[in-house]
């Protein structure tokens, strides 16, 4: 698996992190879409394993992949990325990503803003 992940602060962001976050890729523990994958309490093991992997690597968080390869989310956050033309992307729920409250809010706000 080969990935390049680059991130930078959003201009005018309404939040601030105390320090840049270090991410690692956790290919050992992958997500699978299933009837229970949308229930964090029923499918927490990959997230716990990925968080432990991140700590062992000296990282703050780990990016999880779907078993078929696409990026899904991190051990504690949803992933979003924006293209220069303003289009917003996030991994599909079919990747095993959780349909969390923040993910829903961001998608709702993005749709309202166009």
C-alpha cells in the first residue's frame, strides 16, 4: 500500500490544535462494511488497535483503510478533504466509516453552503 497524505491548517478555522497532529497509516487493522459497522460500540476493536498502533509509532492518530484499500477514517476522527475548486469529499460509508454526528453535520453544512 502506498499513500501520500499532506495536510495544512484551514484559513480562518474556528478551532485550533495545540500542536500539529502526526498521523500514521494502520494497514494491519482494516475496516469492513457490515450491518454493525455503523455502531461504534459494536465494532470498536479496529479503532482501539489502530490507536495503540499510532501510539507505538509515536503518532497522534492512525488512518484506517477499508479491506479493499480505500481510506476510511482515523481511529478517532472522520476524514474530509477539499479540492481547490471547493468540492468536499469524505469516504463513503461503504468503506466502514462511521456515520457519526460530526460527519453528518459537516456534510449538512457543506450542502447548505453550496
